[in-house]
């Protein structure tokens, strides 16, 4: 049986009652498969001693120590035990908050195995987060010097939720392994397992949760990462091969030779081109030409194969991707089909809808806007018109693909800035197109069902080193050139404590008739513990500014003579629309916000972007935020205010922004600097739904898997 097929409820494990079952559900653990696939984030190796003297060079100390004495501090209910230990390399204190019972279980003169995180506090080495087991109440530490720490093992460390402990999840996972692990089958060919020196699947699963040593755990991790990436590349390469075959078939059936850009334009495309007050860039013309050819092929009735456009359109912030997509949509409408454009936020979707109405409705195109917040009274007639075919282009959020939405003849799907739309989700979109009213009629008449053309747009350029593996089943188009008249944005790095200089520079721009953004990582102030967690180890910050607090400060203390406004993700939709509309009209000079303005806000008169705590944002997010300015003809500026305790890695990342406004260069540098994890703000769980693998960190393994699959094709 495959691991994914073990659908037995996790509640069948002895000891998993309703309360524990509820905690597990928060981690999306509902079945035995979910539990055994809930991989540790790391392991703690307690098979070797780590003395107290090494506290500053390791995450945890693991040692055998003599218990020297017991001290107490505080009074009454706050009276707290402190156990002083010495392992021969250093002396330290175990601070026993709410654990006074350790006075008896760890007596003076005894020897204990101690594991914990130690740090200097109040003039001594201390820990309050520790585990301690008494090995002997009367022995000397000398009796244990040449012996391993009793109970030594490699312990898995899992991501947790409040109320769930490592001990609990280790215990129930152990029970599940004992009962189900032996029956897990391999999912890779035997030849591949032998070629790459991989573990059997059941052995890998067991070793992930209960490894004998770190080396075995790492081998199991390699096996599972390889397996995941192998399966993913199988999907990508299969789709890529199918796409190539259908494209070749469609081109063979097509008539007519090579055409120029002008010759490929449909009637409404020509009308839109004539109405534009500017010329298209060379890259825009090239991309429109490529999409026109694809749409012609997919609409060719002579083709026996159901070809459809599958294309990724990459373009830097403000390069004109949306206009190119509108041109492609017009061609689809000229063929009699419907188009849908989906954006991740209502702000961005509404902007697209407004622009589409302004540009396309004068050409006779019927444009509609749909989000989940539209009331039933307005939603019902809109959906009826869509099903009837009275709407040509509909723009919105995820609501455009909800179950209640049916199209008359959906032929073109545009996904904008939707980084969480992977290969699986695309299948659902194609199904929505095949379920269109007209498509169903064609099926009833014995004709072949056709998938809609698909365009994925991204303003966060994906490094070329990843694009061919993550998007190997898509054709890739790129817009690099920017519209004429745009001036480069000047980026300045400012250390925390020098904000007054930034505020003054912004003041001068506002006095000259321009507008500004101020962006912060938090909506509101946090309590001390939350703040320490949010600040993280990299920045060393003592406090984080919030949008709400800074709105009060900036509007009352810094810019009382100017109109300021506040917007963030908790702001009501109607208020968001009103604030952004006032900002676009120039009624608001300063917009204080969180990263909610990262996409979908286009105000050509805004010339200043100030991002405080810049080190708290990813490079792609910073690049996107910077792209909110420089959209007009005026010189524009971006100020990145960073912590004075910024790490070398943090400095290197911000330096990339300072040196370049080229999103493609920034993407490549981000890949080099960040390594594992989130690249360009694109999380691995978005483009490809993976569990343990990371396409950046595991790029070398991904290429091995791709190589093995290509050999079999």
C-alpha cells in the first residue's frame, strides 16, 4: 500500500482522544497517512556529549553533570528553585520555574543527564528550558566520564501548535510506525532506487521519525525529497511532451505563412492599438504576436488535436503585462469566446476591472467584476448573464472559479500574480472551461472537448535556473523593456535612527505636488513576547513599528499639514476602495500601509516609497513595493530603512535593491543569497504542492530526478 492511501483516521491510535485529535487537526493531520507524512523539521542528536563550555557554539548542551547545590530566590508563591550543576567544563544554573518538585528528583550530590539551551544571565550561565534525568543520587561525575549519556538517541523535532508537545507527537507517531510502516510500498522504480542509492520507502519513513543516527536521518530525507521531485518532474515533463505534440499537430493543420505583428492583429486588437496614446514596446509586440499565434492554433477547427495555449508571461513591475493580456483577450472575444482574469486580491482585481472598462468597453466589450463580497442581489443576474454569454470578459478574485459560476464558452484564462496556482490547480481551471455550456453541447454532438487557453502572469521574475524545471510545461514569454518616459527609481539605504532625513526628503516631494507611501511590516503593536518572536535572530531588533502607530505619529507629529490615510488587510473593503480612490485623486498626500499595497495600486503622481524595517520583507516584496512609484514621468525615490544590527546577509540583500531595479537580476541574486526557502517571495508550496522538498534548496536533487526521467522517455 502507498503511504498516501493509508486513510485510517488518526483517532484509531491508542491515546488519541478528542482533545488531541483536535490539536492534530490544526496541523492538517487527520489520517495515519497525514501523521506519517508530517516530517520533522530537524533532529536533535543526543548520541554525543556537548559540554556546558560549548554553550555558545551549539543550539543545545547535552552533558552529564554533578549537582552542586540548591538555591532559592523570590518569596511566597513566586519562590523558585535554582539547581547549580558542574560538568567539569563549566558551572551553570537550572532555573526551575513551576518545577520545585525537582528538589527531590535532582538531589544535591547526585549526577544528572542534562539537555538544554544555556546563555549568560545575571552573571552566570543559565537555562530555564531544559530536560534533566537523575542518573545516580550518590555517584561521582567521574564514574560517567567515559560513558555515553544514558538514554541517548536522535530525536525528531516537529513543527507544533499550541497545546501539543514533542513528546506527544513522537509517541503517537511511534505507535503508527509500529502498526502501519511495514506495509508501505515503494513509489519509485527499483532501478532508480538502486541507481541513486536510495532507501526503501518504508525504511525511509521509519528513519525520518526514529533514526538510529543523523546520517540515517539525512539519507531518509534525501530519499523522500528525491521521490517528491521525481513525481513532480514526471507531471511537468509529461505535460510538456503532450503540449509539444499538440502544438506540432496544430501548426501542421494551420494555413498561412509567417506574418508580421500587424498582420496577426484581429479587428478589435487594431481598434485598441489605434486608441492608445502611446506606442507598444518591442517586447509587448513580440509577446502579443506569440499569444496571437497560440490563440489562432487553439481556435483552428482543422486541428484534430486539442491544442491550447499554456504560457507564462514574465515582466518587471510596470512593464505592461496587463495590456498585453488585454490584447490577447480581445482576440479570443473576436473568435466568439469568453475570457476570465483572476487576481489574488480585490484591490488588484478591481484595478484590472477599472482599466479593462476604460480601455475595452468603448470597443463594444462587455466587462464584469466578481468577488466573494458581491451581494446575492447583484451576483445572481451577473452569473445568469455569464452563463448566457452576455459577458465577454469577467475579472475578479478566486470567486470567478467558484462552483456556482458557469460560463457559456470559456476560452481564455488569465491568472495574474497568483503564486499559489500550481499544476494541480490548472487542471481544475481546464475542467471549468470544458464544463462551459457551449462545450457541453459540442460533447453531446460528438465533438472533441477543448481546454481553454491559459496565461499565467508574474511580476516577480523567476530565475532562469528554476523556470525550466518549475514551469517546464509552459511556454515562457518575457517583457523586459519598460514604456518610454519612465525614469529609473533611485533607491537609498538608511540606517535606523536617521529616519528624520527620510521624512524631510519626502516632505520636499510632497511640497512639489507629489505623493508618498510609507510601508510597515505590522498592522498594530504586539506584546513583548510576540515582538521578540517577530524580530527574529537576524535583525536583533528591540521593537517593530506598526502601520497604525506610525499613522498616528506621521499624521500628528511629522506631517500635520498634509492629508494622511491608513490602509491594511483588516481595513473594510469599502473603506479600502474609498482611501485608494482618494489617493489616486490626490486628495490624500501620504498613504501609510502594510504590504497590502504591494500590487494593484497604480498612482503615477506618487514619487516616494518609504519602507521601514526593510529587512523584514523579502527581496521580491521590496521590489514590488518599490514598483508602486516611478509609474509617471517624474523622478522617483525609494527609501529602505533598516536595523542598525542588520546581519551581513541582510546587508547583502538590501545592497542588491540599492544597485539594481532589474527584477530578473534581483531574482537571480535572491536565489544565490537566500538558498533554501522562499525565493522571490514565491514559496515552494505555491507553484508546486510539495511536502518535504524545496526546489531551491534541493535544486541539485531536482536536476537528478529530471535527468532520470528524461532517460526513460
